[in-house]
């Protein structure tokens, strides 16, 4: 897998993450207002990551991926359907957020396993992956707290 392909895959999933968190923010009701700021922060983080990755694709002379993945679009549609049945309660919101974080975490692990990844790109991806893992763990902790409160 070429560096451009690996970087574009990460751009795509970061775009998915932005769209997923923005979708969640638009659906959050007042009783979960605290999640809006958290989710907007992670959306902003992924915008920054996508910009950093896009710059690297540009340096390599590749075409930058600007779309969301098909699986990300399908996941957001599933969130819409589930919201109709769950009413958007805190635990459900955080369950879906963690599922999204699991997907991006896996994408970063997959990218780091690419054989021909340059050292520069590996370091960038590793630094971003650490922040993604931190976000995943924070959302998982919030989800666990919400489950205890139910």
C-alpha cells in the first residue's frame, strides 16, 4: 500500500469522524449539553489531522481525498435510525460515539502496520493515533459512567 493510499484512508476516516461528531451534536438534547463541547473538540481535532495528512499527500504529489467513506456514511444513517428508537439517551449517544472511535482507532492501527510507510509519515500517524486513543478512552469512560447511572 502506498503512502498516499494510507494517508488518504486516514483523511477519509477523519472526515467520517468530523461528520459523525457533528451529527451527534445536532441530535443532542439539553440534558446532554456537556457532550456537545466534547464532541466539537474531537471534530476539530479530526479536521486538524485531515489537514496535516492532506499536506503530506500534497508533498507526495498525490490527489487528496476529500470525501467520507461509504462505511462512515452508512454508520451515520444507522445512528439516525437508532435515534428514532432510543430517543437519544446519554448511554446510546456514547455507545455510538465509542463505536465510531473504535473504527478510527482500528484504521490508525492498520495504517501503522503498512510496510512501506516512510519514517516521517509513521511518526505523524503514531502521534495522531495516540490522541485518537486518548479520545477513545475518554468517551469509553463517559459511556461507562452513563451505564452506571442508568
